[in-house]
């Protein structure tokens, strides 16, 4: 199969695939449920035939814990959105939305206006695979952007974004694919967009020790961490989306602080194992813990 089929949406498909796999688990065992993920995954019918248990087992033969990590990240953001939006948030901006389906699968307030921001090619593919009667479609505005070349604030404002309204931003699985200066400029634009509102921000980042000491990014006894890192980074590069930026916790904290945000949470799968997986009888053993990516929640300092 040619790389052109995957170009621009290879990683988006990969994340949607994990949501599809998790959705095949029994209701009392699954961490998240996404009835729309199958629309975005090549070979979805085969995955559905294979089922949850075998698909997870197969994935763990390649990179142990990666499925659980991605599903944990999804659930962590789901909880953040559902906890925040009913209170005082009126706008939701999904940066690098890919095949995100939160606008349609979560129970969100009817007043919430949602902006999905991503590259035009990805958005066109996504919109071609969903129906016009999908839940909450009327609240979604698609904003096309190339983070390396376009102004986020200009694109959002021209799409109807209201600077006076409290906003929640999510940037899931994006920071490792863009230059550090691009991320800094994006955060500066977000700070200008909501200078006085009670806004919140989620960002995930890859630990910079992935290059220096990969063992730190996995649980004790994790088998062949160097091999896992090579497989993940090579796979992303092979679909035209290489990992280029890595951060320390302090670097992210400082970057957010400089742009008017204060970090209130910084978690990994290791921190959330007992919260999400233990209650459904799926506690992840230490030698399967995958924690090279961190999940950060910050709030506007004002």
C-alpha cells in the first residue's frame, strides 16, 4: 500500500485504530467507547472480526503498553472536557484534531461551540466519512491550518471565535511533530486570544529523556525500551510525520507560564493505571507501563 494513502493522516488513523479496538471490549471492561472510530480506520472490519482481546495481545507483542497508553490519554482528556465544559466554558478548540470524535461521542452542553483545527487534507477526509446527522454536528466549525505557516488566531477569528468567551483548548499528540518555536508561537497566540477569560489548556508532550535514557520512559523491567522507541519513531517517520520535539517537565511548565498558563496536573499512564484500569480488572503490570508521553492540564493565570 502506498505511503500516499497515509500521508497527512497516518498517526490520526493509528490513534483512531486504538479507540476502535478499545470500543470492542465488553462494556464493563472498556476504558472509553467510540462508535465512530471505525469510520476512519483502514481494515476496520478485520479489526472488528479479530476483536478486542486478540488485537490488544497482538499490539503488545510489538510495543507493550502502547494501546493502554493511548486509551489512557483519550480517557484523561475526555474526563477533563466533561468536567470543565458544563461549568463555565463556552468554546472548545481542538488543535490538531485529526479524527477526534469528542464533539460527537461525549455529552457536551448544547451551548458549547467547537472548533476543530487541522490540515485541510485531513479535515476533508474526515468530513467525507461522517454523516450530516451525526450528533452535535451543528456545533462544529472546521478551521484549516498548517501550524508551521498559518496564524492560529487569524484562522480562528475568521471562523467566528469569540475572544470574550472562556475557552478550553486541547493539543493531543501534536507537540512532538512540530518545531519548538512553532509550539511557542501557538501558545502566544492562544494567550492573546483569551487575555482575560477563565480558559484551560491540555497538552501532551514526549519526555526528552527518550533520546538520552529511554529506560526512564517505561516501567521497571520493561523489555527492550530502545527497540520500542525505535519502532514508534520509525513508524511515524515512515508515514511522513517524524517526531522532532521533546521536552522536560520544567521546560513545558516554563513555556506555559510565559504564555499566561499555570500547570495544575502532569500525569502519565503510571499515575492513572489505578484510576482507570484497576477498577475494570485490567491493572497494567509495571513491566508493561509506557510513560514516555506526559498529559498536562493548565489554566489561565487570570
